[in-house]
C-alpha cells in the first residue's frame, strides 16, 4: 500500500524524492487540475520538471549497463524512485514546489553568517539551478570551517540537492557530515534516517529516527507535528522489517497527535489513517484495515474532490483490502 514518509523537506512512502533540472530560468509557472491549481515563482515548470526526470532516467539506465554489483544495487533503487515519480507526476511536482519553498524559508536564518553566498545560493535554488547552488554551498563549507552550525547547514543543503537529483550516495555522505557536526539536530537526524530507509537499510533508519524522536520530544513536546512525523517514519521502517504491531504502535501515536494538531479532515490525518490501514492489512486484519481506509477516503474526498490521484489511491487500497 502507498504510505507517506514525512521529511519536512529537511520534510506516504508514496512520493518522497524529487528531481530538479540543473539549469532553469526563474519564471511564473501555473499548472491546473479541476480543484487544485499550482502557482509558483520557484524553479521548474511542470514541463521542465518532467523533462528533468526523463533525463535522469536515461542517465541512470545508461550507467546501469556498465555498473559493478554494489553500484548496480544503488542505481536500481534510484531508477525505481524516478519511475515512481514519473508515474505520479502531478503529486510529485506539488511536493517539489512545497518542499522547495520550505527549504528556502529555513535558509533565511543562516544568511547572516555569509550573506553574499547564501543569497546567491537561495537565488539559484529559486531558479532551479541545482549545480550552481551546490557549488555555492560548497564554498560556504570551505569558508566557514569554524562556524560549525553554518557548515552543517551547508552540508545539509547539499544533501537535499543530491536527494532532489536522486544521487543517493552523495546525499548520504552530506547528511552524515551534517549529523556529525550537529548530532542533536532533529531535522538532520530525521533526514539521515530517511535516506537509509530509501536505501533499504531499515535498522539504520530506525536508529536515527529514534534519536530524532528522543531529541524531538525534549525540544517540542509530546504533540508537536514534528514528533508525529518521527513516529510516522519509525512506523514505516518497522513495517518494512515485518514488525507490524510495532509499526501500529507508532502510527497510532502519530494519528493521535495529528488529530489534536489538525482536526478530523486534514490531509495529514488521512495519511496517518492510511498508514494504519496498511499495517493492519499486513497483519491480516482486513476489516480493521478497511475501517481506516474508509476514514482516509472520506477525508480526502472533502479535501481534494472526486478525481484527485490521492482519492484514487485510497480507493485502490480499499479494493485490495476487500479483495483479501
């Protein structure tokens, strides 16, 4: 079943990786569905975004033909993620725009340490110029070796860019550097767990998600959305390991928190219920799964309307449970 893995751009395993074309001019981009127009002044247009995915797919496919075993395994993971995004292009593009805006907003707090480079890097991200932004963050790392938090953030941003471009080995290395420099940063811990989860190293993912949860509880308290995110992600990794009851424990805590934060019909609540439905279905408790899937469907119909891709996913999940 499709699930959501929350990352905070630093945030359902349904869509999690995005691919940005490297050199794009900033522009006003609009994409419209029946109920959900997308209007942004950031990065790629929908058409350019799709072209970027296609270019990356071609590159990975060509490399696969000559790869050795270890590299081949990683490239196969990357290719699978690219194809997931190609098959779910509209929600993937929506997520790309939302996360890019979040990342740029978060970068503002670091500008004072090196305003010229950070301003240029932010401008490059807004234009979809990943290579330019990556080079600028590399300069930040080099020029601020004694400013640990600034270097960690630059490394973290480089990791995000590598993840956007589905270069997971590079992303992992940059996330690890950010974590080593600031080991209590819950955002960095969560993303390190996230990249390990993508790579199928679920025990490693759980290790960092648990650290993120432990620190998050201290910083934010019991019912903060970020704490719910860490629990949701722990649930996903435990489910991947086949520990469904353990997954359900974390999913239920995440749902309880999300209900307090967002209310009954919020999309995040629907995601938490969908994840619970999937875990119960994996346990063979199909009627229990159907209860959660129906609640998720009811909510998403209110949020998105009849013909949205997320509504189709909920119905597909319900069909699977009823068939079982």
